[in-house]
């Protein structure tokens, strides 16, 4: 029978480290002698990601997983300068932070490697939110005097994105397991011409119930 394997259910919690690949597509623009030039800092991780999940194994090779995942917060800076010839007209610096979190459901493929050790491949969907905050300082040069005008943005948008994972699950006791996993998700901010791919390496404990 296709589903003769006993059902195995477990709950778990994990945390780890994220890194981010960012693509910034805002171009340099020129109109006459006036040029706008964007520049970006590196993207830094600001806090630890974490994952809370429940796993249901219906077959030796197949199961599903549901859970809540927080990819942590990333931060970066963007500077946009406007110049005419060699004269600086305005400079805008944006300090941005982005966090992504939500509930997910994934199909899980189990591939036995050794006794008590399984390779896992997962594909699913995350239903969550993308929180975007920034502080923007616009500096205008007026008769040689710099005038700075700050503004603030705090936005949240609902997202539903594919999520993929690869992992190793080791059952070191009949009711306890250790899991090393790599999660990946992509999202974009169309208005700012920014695309992000986040990778979350997690180390988890899980217990059979």
C-alpha cells in the first residue's frame, strides 16, 4: 500500500543565520547637464531569524510541514545625488530596514541516507508580511547652504511567495531529532527597483508527539 508507513509527527524550533543577495536596478539618469546617481551600501543582517514548525510524515518518503518563520531584519543605505556639471544640487540618503515573516506549508520529500539520517527537500508557499521602514534625509544646497529635510516611511504588505528548503534530519533518540536546513525566499520592492533573495541556515531541535 502506498501509505502503509506509520504516521510520524513532530514539533520543533530552530534559529540560525541569514544572508542576502540584493539587486538594485535604479539606473544613473541624465537630463541635459543634470545627472542623478544612486549608490548603495552592503546589506547587513540586524537580528536572528527563527522557525517554529510541525512535521507530519505520512510515508517513508513523503510528508508535509507547517510552521511560522521569521527571516530576521536586513538593513542597507541608499544615497541619491543630483549634480549639474560639478555642482551638487541635492543629496538624499535613505536608511532602510526590511523584515519578512509568515506562516508556511511545504511538501517534504524524505530520502534515507544512513540509519537515522534523512535528506529532506521541501517546496511550499509562505503567506506573510514584508515590513518596510526607512528614514530619508533630503539635503538641498541653497546659495551654498545645506538644508536637510527628513521624512519617514513605515509600510507593510501582504505576500505569498514560493519557499524552498534543503536539510538533513538526524534522529539521535527515538523521540528527538536534530535538523540542519537551508531555506530560501525571494521578494521585491518594485517602486524602489530592489530585489532580494534571502537564505536562512537554521539548526533545529524537534520532538516526536
